[in-house]
């Protein structure tokens, strides 16, 4: 696979993922990904993106319930 940024070769590896949203922060250190040997660009495949989105949707629901309880 070639990097869409610099056209160098990408290899299978892992990459960190971090997001800050809705009052919380989430960080994973080793998500499977394609990583560019030259520029370091990261590409997550659809399976990993789906799993990340599912985990964040669950956190959104739990956070909403938690915040709702604290306002009582």
C-alpha cells in the first residue's frame, strides 16, 4: 500500500489514537494501522474505525447518564 500523502510504502503496525469530546478524553496506544515508512501518516482500516466509533458511542451514552445523575 502507498501513502496518500507522500506515495512512500506503508506497513502494518500500530498507532496511537486520542480524542477529546463531550467532557472526556480517550486514548489508545496501539491500534492496528497502516503506517507510512517515510512521513508517518497513519491509516486505520474500516474494522478499527468501526470499533473506535462503537466504543465512543457507548462512552457518550454512559457519560450522558452519569452527567444526568450528577444534576439531581
